[in-house]
C-alpha cells in the first residue's frame, strides 16, 4: 500500500512538472452551460445551453498565469407566461429567450498546486443573435411564434471558477460568470426597465497544445 501511495504521489509530481514546463499553451474547449438572468426585475427560469471556442494560456511562473479565451456561447432563459387571444381569452405558453454571444473572458489564474488553479477575471460579450420563441402549452402545443428583442449589443461580466488539469494536456473547468450590465434595452415593447443581467454556470473540458 505504501509503495502504491509513493508511486501515486510521484505521478502527480511528474504531471505537475510537465505542466509547469509549458510556458505558453493553447487549444480548443467545449462545455455545457446553465444560463439564467438576475436583477431587480429579472425574468425567472433558466435553461441548458452550450459553449465552444479557443483559449490560450501564458505562465508567468509556477503560480500565476493569464488565460484569454474566445468562445461562442448560447445564453438566455426560459419562463412561463400567457398569450392573449382577446382581452378576456388567453392560454399558457413558454417563453424561450435566446441570446448568442462571442465571449472574450480574460482569466487570471492562481495555481494552488500544479494541477489546480483558481480563475478570476473580466469578460466582454458581443451579442450576435437575439430572438424570443413562444410555444404553447397543454392544448395549444401547435402554437409557435417568434419575437425580435431589443438586446444590448455588448455585455460585461466577471467570472470566478476552478481549472483541474487531468493530465498535462487535458483539463476540466467549472466557472460562474455574472453579468454586470443589462442584457436588454427593452423586451417585447415593455415600457419599464427589465434589469435582467446574464448569469452563466458552466462546465467545460479543454485540450492543450
């Protein structure tokens, strides 16, 4: 048992040394996101989405590095609502708000140990697509409609997470990014401020070259 423990510790140290030898790395990453809104008048409900893109990392030393990314991310949320047929008639629907961004996070990384880092940094998002899809529920499942939404073209946020290096080439990440600016100017003609900011909990896997 002692020999196995020593061998395991040696393997971790060897992996850490191999990772530390790489000053500059880059590669692809892909992940699954749970996106939602937050804010004073935020629209409730979240939905599963995805992200995919590229990253690079520059190691200043064994403890600190900087890792900018360029990632396409599908974001938004779902919520229940009603669709009016007349002033006295309506039926239940589901609103799916779809906002797609090119996100550019710049993460500052502190390595707690060779295989684990704490990541923190700002993110700039460029909105490239925005639609709201309305689908009927219960006896109105054939009902479907889309609306244009007056989304903000730029989104700012801050991210905090962890990266675990499975090997010197493969890593997994967990991160939460909190939007600091409103996602919408107006939403479906609303005359009051929506005050809905993006929230994004993500799990991703990446490969270093």
